[in-house]
């Protein structure tokens, strides 16, 4: 029974991965990429910069990361969805 479930999930993933990319996939990839890169770059800049970091500089770095992430997600939507979805949900809870 579990092996059948795993086979079905692998088949569904394979079908999704090999299907043609639609505009909806590109939009979802861009949103996921922008959100993930916003968090990655913003928190990375905050963690690895010198202590007196201005809020304006931090915001520019985070927005720049969001732009780069949106471009990456639009160009490679499936890869962005698989790799960046966990990072895009940082801070989201009930």
C-alpha cells in the first residue's frame, strides 16, 4: 500500500514537471521567488552586515532581492517552486 502511494506521487510529480509551462506557473514562480528572495536577502543583509545598518539600506537590499527573485521565478518557475517555497513561507502562521 505505501509503495503504491509513493509510486502515484512520483508519477504525479513527473507529469507536473514535464507538462508545458503556463502563464499561471510563471506568475506563481515569480511570486514565490520574490517572497523567498526578499526574506533571504533581507535577513542575510541584516545578519552579515556591520551592526549599524540603516532601515533604508536594508529595505533596498530586500527589494532588490525581491526583484531578482521574481525574475528567477518567472524564468524557472518549476525550480523556484520546488526550491524556494519553504523560504517564501517564513513568518506565515495562523
